[in-house]
C-alpha cells in the first residue's frame, strides 16, 4: 500500500513547512493538508486540502477513509502562552485531538501516527542542564501537562493496542516562512523581524533566559526521519528528546549585531518569563542520536545567518550575498 499522508494542523508554523517537504518527497497528491482554517493562497494552491476540526473525530475519520490515508501527522495544538490564557480550551484541544487520532489508529484505519511533544513536559524540579530523556517531569503549564499526558497516552496505545505512534519533544522552533503563534520561544523569531525592520527589539524574556532551540529545517527533517525509521529502531514510544542549540536573548542579540551593528535590545519580561524559567536550558538527546541516527545540521551561527538572509530577501532590504 502506497504511503498516503494526512497532515492535521497543516497551516500552522511547523505544519506548513512539513507539508511542503513531504509533498516534495512524495508528490503533492500523496499528502492531504488539513486545518480548521485556510492557509495562504500559495499553500492552498499547493495540493489537496480538507477542512478538519481536530476535535471532531468524525471529520478526521471521513478524510482518512476518503483519501485512503496510511499516516497521520497531528500538528494542531494550543501552545504554552495561549494555553495559560485559555486553560480548559488548551487542554481540550491538545487532548481530544490526540485521542481522536489514536482511536482511529487503534481501529486499524491508519498505520502510523506522528504527534509532537515539547520541552514543556519538563518543569521546575527537572535538572535544567543537559536534561536527560528520563528524569523528573512536573510541568507547571497547561500546555506542559497536556504534552506529558499525551506522551503517556502514546506509550499506552503502543503497549496495549500496538499503535505505531512516534513523537519528538520539540524545543523552540525558529523559522522565517511562517510565523509562530502563542509560544514562549516565539521571541527568538520576533527578534529577527524587528531587528531587520526597526533595528530594535524589546524582549519579553530576560537577557539571561537560556532555552533549547532548533532551526525549522532540522525539526522537519527529524519529524520525517523518525516516521521513516524502521519500527524496531524506535525504542521510546512516549517521546524522544531532540536538541540542536541553546541560547539566551542576550547571546542571540550579539549574533544579530554581527549583521546589523545598530541593533539594540531591551528587556521587559512578562508572564511568559515564568513559563520559560521552569523549562530546561539544554537537552540531552543521546537516545535519538543512538536509536535512529538523529543529527542536527544548524547550529546557532548557521541559523542566524539563514534567518538574516532569508528575511532580508523577504523584506527586500538588501541583496542577499549568499546563495542557498
Ligand atoms: C512554546 O513555546 O510553547 C513552544 C514549545 C517549546 O513547545 N514553542
């Protein structure tokens, strides 16, 4: 049976780029994009699309049967900062969407599921540096609690019903094509837009708040790689730690100054500071590297260079000097 993919939440930050990459690899008709809302014109014209509310199991099942779907990537979620504002909505969306897809997989209607977890599963009692795969997890946000519960559900459905579900604990994902929404790590994207347009940025996290981050291309690569790995290599069925770089607002602003010397950063921590302060500073992803050969391509320097040149080009601020 040929692989036929349904991406739920395809118009979001990661969903958009994941869908594009999968379509490049498998052909546009092998990847059905879906979301509760429309994407950009460019996205809507790039291949088949279904309107799906991830909280409605019937809508997901209908699309699965109509398109003979084999693999589902469930990318819809309410992120940390927004879920703190709407706790019950965040919990309902993050849990119901996952259980809907796991139930459809349990009924053998699909073969494989990808579901993203997050570094938000960790909390104030977790070791902050090189946070291990298995450690104390006492998340303090609604988003983190939903992701931790989700990890338990993934492992439960694998152990008890043989559902082939695979998951990654994403750090903050940095990208320039699509904007993020509602996350605590979003400052690391906003800073580039503001630096290029206004040469200044007011950070909502303090200068020394260190968080794990990853460039979008690595996140998409890791997602597709874990889904393509033989099942026998996937030893962890809750969710894998993955890592690429860690930095503070101060460190990234210094890197940006290397390209835009007039850039100035100021700090005005808001409610997102307490979320970030309870998260790890860096992640140990030894298990992912060992089990299915994960490795990242983008370090801090390469990511900053790519962001500056791609966004300069987008805003037509200067002729990019590098060709990718
Ligand atoms: C967020 O900030 O909420 C997300 C995440 C780390 O999962 N980017």
